[in-house]
C-alpha cells in the first residue's frame, strides 16, 4: 500500500476504527467507596452498576453513582 491508498479510505471506515472510550469514577450512596473504571459504553456500564448485573466489587459495595467521567479515543 502506498501513500495514495490512504487517501481512498472511506471516512466511515476511519470512524469505525476510532473507538471512543471513557474513564470514570463512581461511588456509593454515602460517598465512602470510590471505583475507577474504563469502558467503551458509559451508559451501559452505569446501568450495569445500578442493577448489579455483574458480581464483584461494585455489587458488594453498592457502587452505583457516577461522579466523574472523561472520554478519549
């Protein structure tokens, strides 16, 4: 592939390759526990925390309140 080939790549293909991710901090109701996480779907991940969809730390300590996030790609 030469330099001219990169000019022919569809913008849609480039968009698919450039995923967006989120770093976030969540806590519990009394703000006594902090949890940091990384995800590519923040809305889904917070839903999972709130509904205790996955066993583990956040379910055990009732971490379900988003306090900060930042997106990056």
